[in-house]
């Protein structure tokens, strides 16, 4: 018998964390590596949030276990924030506070999927989703939308992939890794289709506050309210408030599902660290001025990066409308020779870029098909320009 269980052995290492780790290791060894791999803001957490955490650490009440589903004050703050930002009411009892959005992803799938179920997964997708789906015994069914369709799947594509086993649709707008944002009309059309066919919607809204140009975030439950009974909303403080290290996320859903997920969490991790929860209360009950400052910086870097990537022969980079990633197609570079190497996949190209230009990017294979790279623009302006300049110079040698 195998030592490691089949299900867990099938889980791949997180490619994004792996790229980041490799870049950091090279950097520690003295190499001038520039990393576009990480999915986190480069800003520190705003002071008023940190100060709330310091106060919380001094309060003995926070030194003890608290309710597995989350501190009442935080569940209330999440309900209030949902009304403020998404425009519909949820009950605090239908909110479950989790260890980051990641735990919410796992628990949402675990709460509704059985072996044999299928989940429609628009690709390119965030690398955690298929692993979380497979761990339940269900299967992800990829629905690919490439650069030609702006990385946005259509209802026709979803309908073509629907089978009697389809239980849920994963919806992530703004998207990691592509930065694509569905319009209100597209969101409503997809939501109505899901409602018509009794398909659950798991909507990951963690990048809701990071949109650019004319794009707007559209909460699917606001545009199709009847979906509330079959939708699980995933969210967290990590990206909005530069709080990736604090590990606070949440899921919102119908009472039976939230109850089931809470039971699971009560045996798995219990409550999220109280100090972090108190910090999240400060974040969510404060205003959005800090995220607006960060958004403006991301927007500036986004424009710079897209312009520089588009200038490379063989690279196509539509301007991302949300999150903090550019997702260029590099199909026009593959098959050409650079310094004696002829990469035919984006994984090979990413390896070449790391070796020769000392720049870390994540290959499209981490998120679906080959042919793409993901570059985070959540890093300092100077590093960003220097890093993309190195890529320009290297790919400029392609023959
Ligand atoms: N959802 C998406 C699309 C993400 O990109 C991330 C983080 O990279 C998360 C959820 C989870 O974030 P966290 O667990 O840090 O809250």
C-alpha cells in the first residue's frame, strides 16, 4: 500500500509559492533576482489596523479560545461591510470567519461537493481551486478562455460543459491570474444561467476593491438576488488591506451550508487567531482610503508593465482590469531560440527567464494551459521597471 494517500499524493505543490520560494532562495544566495511571483501587496498593513491588534493582544479575553465561527463583532462587521460594498443584506449568523480566503475555498467545496460531482472551472484559474475540488472526490471541468476572448468565459461555453453531474461553478472576478473583470451584464447572464440550471455559484470576491479604468466589481448575488440560496461568497482582508500575513477570510452562504462548514472547521482549526480577528474588525469598520492609495499605485504600475510587455515582439498583454497581475500571452515567443535554448512551453520559458535574466515569473501551466506568464505588479516601481526591462532584453534576442 502507498505510504501517502492517493488523494493527498495527487496535490501538486503550489506553483506560485514554489516560484516565490526559488526567487527568495536565489536572492538569499546573493543573486539580484526580481520576483514577479508573489500574490501580495508590497505595502505594510495600515497603522490603525496594527494598533487595534496591539490593543487586542493585551486583552486577556483574546488569549482564550473563541467561537469557531468567528468573533460576533467580526461576523457583524462582515455583514455590515457586505451591505456597504455589495448592496445586499446577510445575517451575521450566515458568515463563517476562516484562516484566510484559502480556508474558505476548501470549506466551501467540502461543504457542498460529493465524489463524482463536477465543478465548472473557468481557466486560467487560481491554482488552489482544482486541488480543493479534487480533495472532495469531485472533478474540476476546465472551461478555457484565452487572450482572444479577454480571458472571459461565455455562457455558451459554460452550457457546452454542463452535464447532469455539474454541481457548481467557480466564479472569480476580478480574476487571479488574468486580472479579467466580468461586466455587470456578463455577471448577471452567468448568474441567471446558474439559477436556471440549479448550479451552485462559488464566487471568490477577494479582489473586489482592486479594479481599474472603467471596470467595476459586480457581486453576483446583487444582480441575481434569487441566487442567494445557492451561492457561497468567499472573501478576506488580505488583498484589500495588505493583510496577507494575518490570515483572516470568510465565507457567506445559506444557513445549512455555513453550519456544515462551521462543524468542519470546529474539528479542523477552531477559531481564527483572536488578535487577527480584532485587526480585521478595525479594517472592515474603517474606511477604504488605504486601499484607494494602494489601488492608485497598482494602477500606475499596471500601465507601465502592460506598455513594456506589449513592446516585446511575440508578447500580447491585454490591460488587466482588476487584481494586481498581468497575464501576457507568450505564444509568439515559444519555438524561437534564445541563447541557444528553444522553449516550447511557458514553463520552459519561465525557467529560462529565471536562469538568464534573474527574473521570477509564474508560467501559465500553474493556472491552466501553457502559453502564458503571470507577473504580479504588486512590487516597487523601480524593481518593476528593471525586471520587465530584463525580460525585454532577453526576449529581444529571440531568433
Ligand atoms: N482567492 C484568490 C483568487 C486569491 O488570489 C487568494 C490569494 O492569493 C485567495 C483567495 C486567498 O487569500 P488568503 O488566503 O491570503 O486570504
